[in-house]
């Protein structure tokens, strides 16, 4: 039996969610509420001591790290008709260069801006005593720092540097998609799933950077992924939580 | 035919080097000299536009990113007797959590301290005109920033934060190796290869953190990897370049 502990279909939680829907695997979804720090509660830290979603429970074995979970689903269910990993070793490597890049570079700069815009106002609305209590329950020190930065507002120079990286990332995606139908090569793979997890919605939240005029291949790719049956089913069945970046109230 | 473009057997270059020696694959080694910025020369940027080693040429196809290269060698040569990736999907996932962690966390903090100690003095010995010329040839902006930081000396608070992460990383490795023979589980895998690439030598360069008294399981693991025939052959055949961290002249 497969149980996925996750937030709604955005960012890292989207990766295994979309992979499960694409492959047509039956699973139970346990959706946690980040607004009440549910992922830092003791019951969940018994499942993932890092207090991070997504986490997959497969017959009692726990697999963590969103990209690792996606490759796991390929390894554990080779009989499923839809494959999200190529067979050719060279193309697998190209896929992995792109899943690695989103995890090490692209996701972080987009995340900081998202935290500044959406998590910041939420974090500031929590009374100080309660906020400090919540911080004590976070296992990863860097996550505590991120929450504190969001609450007081990220420094201006940090936000500028992150926006530089966002622009560079978008230029890289646009360049690649202008020469290749999918990120990893001729086929739709986990490279697309994992980068879509971050890029989807940027045509609204980052409309000055991601738009049909400046990045036509990227917006076309975002539409093509959204049009896939598995993706449609996912968005039809699962709502995003209220913490999703809300560009209308953006402060950065 | 396999050709590996690399530095000596340390850090990211060690990962595919050790994988090739472990698997007994024949390959040509093209060792670049970082002291003269050979990896930023035009001939090499035609092979890897990022100007980074290692890069593998397999019959004319280029694979980049050290960890991706290691998994590629598993995918491309499944007939080799020594496997560095388990067969069980759960154990593959555990291996990948560790290769991901070294790439996203452990390698960076150790690298900053290494750059401060070994690259800093070297960078400062280059005349300013020549240094600025070299900087213009580096394709990745973050690498330029790193070279400039090394030349002027990393800020004290950055070095302190990186040392905090080094200590946390070492504690994590020691805890894991006190409960498991190898990092990924019962077998020696790419999890060990990729973490060894960073941890090997820390019992000299970071002797106050990595030593038989405080981290007996970690130092034992370092010795066990060094004792493997493939590792012995690698170190016997290839010298590290003169840029390797030299603790005796450490400034941090």
C-alpha cells in the first residue's frame, strides 16, 4: 500500500503527486497543513525525523526526498505502462542533470521569493510566544533561519540576488525548451515533472519574467504539462493550501 | 571509449574516478590543472560549457555532474561484476538520499573551508590583471564570486557558519555509520563513494572534528574504503594536484 504525506500540488509535494497520477498508481493521500506546522508535530517526525514533506510510506517502508521518491516509484513499479525515466543511459543522465539542477538551484531562488511573499505575512500574524514554540519543534536549523527571515522579511540584497537567479533559471529553461520538446530530450520524463513543480504558476507570480512574449517555449511547455491527463486529474482532485504565493499581496 | 576529464582524486573528481576503478572499466584520463584554470579554457568549455570537471566522454557523448556520471556508469555497464547500486528499490532510494545530501549540503561547507585554506593563498599570489582575465573566462557567476571570496578571504561569519555545518555533517555521518556498516545500508554503494570523495582526508585537515576518539565509526569507514583494491589502485596511479588543502598553512 502506498501512502503519500504531502502538502497540496505545488513545489516539492507536486513531484511525487504528479508522478503517482501520471503512472496511475493507487495511493492514499495524507495532506498536512503547513499553516499549523503539522509537519513538525511529533506524530509526523516519527515518519520523517526531518519534519519535511513529501514522504512516502510503501508497505511500511519510508522514502523521503521528493526527487528520490519519484525515482523510487520508477524503480518499484517497472510494470506500469507510463514510464517517466528513459531507457537509454545517456538520456537518463540528461534527465538527472535537470532533476539535480532544480533541486540544487532553481527551487531555492523561487522558494525564497515565495516565502517572502506568502509565508512572511502569515509568519508575522503569529503571536511571538506561539512562533517561538513552533520554532523549537523544527528539526533542521536552516529551516528555523528561513522562518525567522520570512517573519522579519528577507534582506533586500538577498531578495535581489535570488531574483537574479530566478531570471537566470528562466533563461536557461527557455533556451533548453527552444531546442528540445521536453527538458531531458525527446520524451516527457521526471526532468519535466520536477521542474514543472517549481515553474508552474510563475506565469502569474513572476509574470514579468515568465510570459508568452519573452519565454514562449517555457509557457508553451507549462501548458503542455497542464494539459496531460494525469496533471488535470491531480489538479481537479487536490486543492492547494492557502499558503500558496499570492501575487496580489506580494511585498517583493 | 571512455575518457574522463578531471582533476586529481579528491572532491567531485574522485567520485567517477573511484567508480571507474571499482568497476574495473578501462578509460583514458585527461587530468586538467586547476592552478592554471585549465577547466576554463575554450577547448574544455566546448566539452562542458559550464567549465567544470569532471566530465565523461563516452563514444562522443558527454555526461556532466559527478554524481550523475557515477549513476551513468551503473546504467551503461550493467554487465560489470562489481555493482555500486543496490537492486532493491528501497535500498537504491537510501543510496540516493545520501548522494543527494553530499551534493546539496556536506560538500559545500567542506569546500568553503578548503577554498579558504588552499585556494585563497594561491588566488592571492596571482597578479590582479591576470586574475581579472581569468575571472572573465568563468561561465558560472557563483564560481566567480567564490574565487573573489577566496582571494580576499571569506568573511569570518561565513566561515563560522560553514564550520557549524561541517560539525553537523560529521555528527550525521558518525551516527549513521554507528548503526550501519555502509552509508546506504548493508552494501558498499555510490553513497559511500560520493561521501568518501569529501570525507577522505578530513582526519588530517579537520583533525579536531574527525578523529578516532570522537568519530570512531567514521574514521573506520574512511580506512575501510581506502583499503578497497579499487581505491588503492586509484591513489597509487594518480597524484592529487598541488591545490589540495594543506592544513599546515591553514589560515582558518
